[in-house]
C-alpha cells in the first residue's frame, strides 16, 4: 500500500514509531497530486517547497530527540477561503486572484502549533457560492469516482483531494452543506461542527451567521483527531463559544446500544432518489441490529428551510462582499474615468455570474420596503426551525437523514438552472440554520458506481454522540475497504 492511501492516524503511527519520515509522506502526496490532479483539478495552488522544508525540519527534530507533537509532520489540504499568511487566498474568484493573506486564520495557527503543514489551497465555488465547484473562476473540479461528474460544493476541491488520495485530510467550510454534500458525493467523511465550536477568524465570510469551518477525512477517527486541533475558544471571534476543551477521540467507541435515533419522514419521501432512500433505510436497519432504537419522526418545518436560507445567506453575502470594491485590495478594473466606474467595473469584471446573482438577491431582500417581507420573515422561520430541533432532541439522541437527495450529477447538468442547484441542498441547509452539528458518512454505491452517504445530526455541541454512532457504523461497514474511486471517464 502506498503512503498516500493511508489515513492520517495510520501515517501518524508510522511516523511516530520511526517507520517512515515526514519527507517521505510529503513526497508521496506531491507525487500523487502530479499524477492525478491534471484530471481532478482539486487544487488552486500548491505549497510544495514550503511543505518539504517543514517536513525536513520535523524529521530533523525527531532525529535529534526533540519533543514534538504526535501530529508533527502530517500534511493537510486547506480550502482557499481560509487564510494562510504569505499564501494566496483567492476564494475561487477573479476578484481575489492575486490576494496574498497577511495573517493566519486561527485554525491555521492551531495546525502550525502542532508542526503540521499545508499541501496547498483547494478549489471551491466562488466565495463558497455553489454546490458543484463549477462556479470557480479558475476551473471546475471533477469527481474521482467519475470524471464526467461534479464533486459537489462548495468545498469540492477538499473533498475530491481526500477521495483521490491527494491529501490525508482537509479543512473546508460549511454554510449550507458545503462540507457534507461534497463529502457525500465523493465518498468521504465530512463533519460540520456546532456553530461557535471552531473559530471563524481568518475564514473569508459568505454568511457570517451560518459559516462554520469543519473537517473532511478518510475515516471517523481522523475526524475526531482533527476536530481536537481546530475546536476551541478564540477571543478574536465574537461568535466563538468559551467551553471546556474536549478530547473527541474518547468517543471512538463501537457501541450504540440504548441510543434513540429519529428519521424525519420528510427526508425519506418524495424528492429523494430511490437508491439514496434505500441506502439510508438500510443504515437505520443496521443501527437497529446494533442495539439502537429507530423511530420515524416529523420535521415538517424543514420545508421552509431552503427559502429562508437563501434569503438570509444572500443578504449576509451582499453585506460581506461590499468590501470588494476595487479600492482597498483585490482586482481593480483598468477601464475607468471616475470613482463610480472603479466600483462598477471592478465588481462587474471581478465577480462571476453566481456571485452577482447572490449579491443582487441579497441587496433586494435588504432594501427598503422588502426587508420586513423577506429578511425579517426568514429570521422568524429560523426561530421556528431552532424550536423544532430542540423538541426533536428532547426525544432523540440523533437524527438520521440523507445528505443529498441525489448522487453526483454530471458537469454542466444543472449549471444553467440555479433553482434546481439550490434544491440540491434541501437536506443540509436546515442544520446550518439551527447551528447544530452534522456528519456525512458513506454507506454504499448506486447503480452508476457513485457513493451514497447518510447524515447524523445531534443537538448543539453533541459532536461526541455523532462521533460514537458514526464510528460504530464504520466498524460494522467499512466503506473504504469495500469501494475505491475509479477515475472513470465515459468520454
């Protein structure tokens, strides 16, 4: 088995035992990237020289007997809306094509403190606006299971990189499913923590009340290990929760006896692909065999989530993207006669079609005369959704749903139909509105050879319950051992 095929914790074990070196790991991954990324296009930029220098430094420290972190020398992929000082942070947009971040995001500081380092910045839908990574200003990313299909989005580059063994693990961001949906379509583990558990400082904002940094990994153990590193209070983020630090690896227990799991009937009915539904119900049956109690429940208010989400998210995006004006940083038009021309032309030339669409929608719902009719009403729906989740989690330890109503669709299939693309998020956006944690776990393959995943949801800060249930399922059905990406291309 090649080094790049191992999980991060397997690499850590071999590295800390002296069986391999960090330099060998790093070279293995860059060799794999050079072999496969011309097909996948998972990375926007690579940090090969910096990574190899840090790998050699870690190896030297170990050789000299210096005390190092157990994570030291393990590389990682980073979504290109998370700032790394001295490196480009483009957000997949022309408007930030040459922007070099002057500081590190808090999650990057956390990884640096453990002597980890970065393979590169992964591709994404522009400013995280999308569910397919086709909205990147640079190029679309392809799905390793079928090169004619999308990897999902907006963290499609991170998910594809992990699925294609071009990174042992990666960070992404999740505003309405942007970690879980691409992880589902690429057959890897995607974990969106509770809002406020992981600092957003240094994450370029899309919708500040919904955005959350999370993990994309090859297995559940890696999710727990990586969450240990990135979770924690940060005084630089006013939404960061000051909670006692936890060790999430303690929840890696193969046991769900006594757990009560609810399946909202609205998420296994009309609109969900038959094969997806059957796979999710087979997961429920497996949990029942393992000692959990499974009950059908209702989450009727979920039908309002998509509408409320796209009002709130576009409104916040309109506000957050106002700073990209051609004056302070980023792209500036060369065609102007006055200040108004600079604003208009820089934004017209710098933003892509989907970014413009969301900015205009957001500006509209915040405008005088429409604020109460749309934005204020969406916020009331948010309160109703939160209340519904609270009531469900009084009865159940977890909720079980699909992640995506369909498996990976073909490149170009939905790009000209924004409404149909938005509906692909129907199973994921309520979780962000509620601020609760959710994890995508692969559970099978459809008739086209594409991954199917299920989603586990818990009450706020219930990550340990999710990890325990996901780990139990993984131990009884190891997707990675049974299925591998095929890199097939029907053209």
